[in-house]
């Protein structure tokens, strides 16, 4: 996308009348299709979240809804930019800047949401601690600024971005492992105390975190490969991987957990205190 934008511009005065190569003819249709896909994903996710608003996972679902919304906005701006470039031969510098900023914002929000999920938000805890909120905000800000520098081709920022990815993935996988261990202890406690009606709810949480851990392994490998210049194909793979998180609605839906909410909180508290 960045190279295509650079090709499209001849000057930087806001609006430039140019001729666009035929190779970019399919870009408006491509971005329009992506905009529709992400818009439908956002509408479906929002409707499902509203319908299950009384369940325990509802706060997490509303947080996740921000990702397809930003992605839909990004692809809408891409569609407007390339449509005006190709058909009207007029390219807006401001729209391209909007594409750039929404791209950085969507990637930052995605990783912050991944970090929040790894903390166990709405899974093993009702809310994040002050330390966890500050850590997530700090890592998100650093990642956002580093990503801007990297996309602006500032020297050494590719190294900084690699370090940021390493820290983020370390924190994410570390917290996922801790929460999986906590849930395994929950399951062992339930089996020892003979509380079968809580087993399914806790086991569903454990299964969800295991699936999320597998998805994060794929994302980690793909992002590192993107940094190794295998950009186009792996960017498509990352795009599809993130989209899959929102098409598989059952990954974050636990319709029966709210029935055992108080008892589940007691189990979590008992393990933490011990």
C-alpha cells in the first residue's frame, strides 16, 4: 500500500491531478470488497454482542467490536482514495493520510486487544488491575509511535519495531500461560470437590484460551515474516487470521457462564488466595 501511494503522487499539495497506471485498476474493487466484509463483520458482531448483553463475556465482546469498525473505516478510505485516483485522476493527500493513520491505529488496537485478552479480561477476572491497565496503555503507546516511525521509513525503527513485537508477544504468551495454569487448577479443584455443574463453564474458558494461544502463535510467525520483507502474501494471511477471530463467534461466547458467575468468582478468589 505504501509503495502504491508513493507511485500515485507526483507532488504533495493536497490534491494532484495525475494519471494512474492500469495495474491499479482492480484496487478500488478490492478495497470495496474488503470494506463490505469488515462492515458485515462489525454489524454481525455488534448485533450478537447486543443480543448477549447480559452474559459475562459482553464487555470483552464490545472491546473486540472496535477492531472490525476501524478496519472497515480504513478500507473505506482506501476505496475512496483509489477510486478518485483512477477514475477522476485526482488523488487526495488527506485521504491517503487517513489511510495511513487508520492502518497504524487498527494494528495498534488489535495488539492492545490481544494483550487485554491475554490478561484474562472477562475470562479469569471481571476487570483489569491498575497495573495491567497502565502496562497495556504504555505498551500500546510505544507500539503506536514505533509503528509510525517504521512506516515512515525512519532509520533504525525496523529494529525498534522488532523489539516491540518481541516484548508484546512475550507479555502476551506469558500471561496466557499463567491463565491456562490458573484454569487447570480450577478444573482440578472442581473435580476434587465434586462440583460437576461448574466443570463445563471453566473448561470452555480453558478451551477458548488454548485456541487463542494457537492463533497468537500464527500471528507471531506471520508478523515476523512480514518484517523479513515477505510483505504482500503474509499481510493477506494476517488480515485473514484477524478476520477469522470475528467470524468464529463461538470463540468468545459462553451463554451459560452467567448462571454460575458468583460461584466461578469464588473459585477464582480461592485459588488466588491460596
